[in-house]
């Protein structure tokens, strides 16, 4: 005999909400960080030392942009997780209702 499958759509929806909150927090961190750093301009200056610090593949600007992109990717990933959890809960609920009706 097979084991029954138990699915709790309400818990899956709560998980989707929590995952969405993580997405929102990451987005808030990214927005705040961008605003703060962009508001400071280029404090390293435009002399030789400042240029060495900020320019090139290993420079500050490239590292900053890579970090911003990474945070954006994390936000997108959590958004996808949240959407997927919600869609899964919707489909499981619909399947449960359809199956329940066939046994009446």
C-alpha cells in the first residue's frame, strides 16, 4: 500500500509570503546601498592613485557593479521562488478540489 501524500497549501502560501519578504529586504538593501554609494560620487579622486583604485577589471567600480548585479540576481531568484511556491499552492489546491469532487 502506498503512503498518502499530505500537502498543506496554507503553509506553502506562508512560505511564499516569507520568501517574498526576503526578496523585498534584498531589494531594500540594494536600493539603499546604491543610493548611499552613488550619493558619495567618486571620493577616491581622479589622480593616478584614485584611477588605479577605481578603474580596470579589478577596480572598485567593476567590483561595485558586480556586487550590485549579484544582489539583483539574488532578488530575482527569491522572487522566482516566491512565485513558484504560490503557483504550486494554487495548482495543488485546484487538484485537491478536482479530485475531491470525483469521490463524491
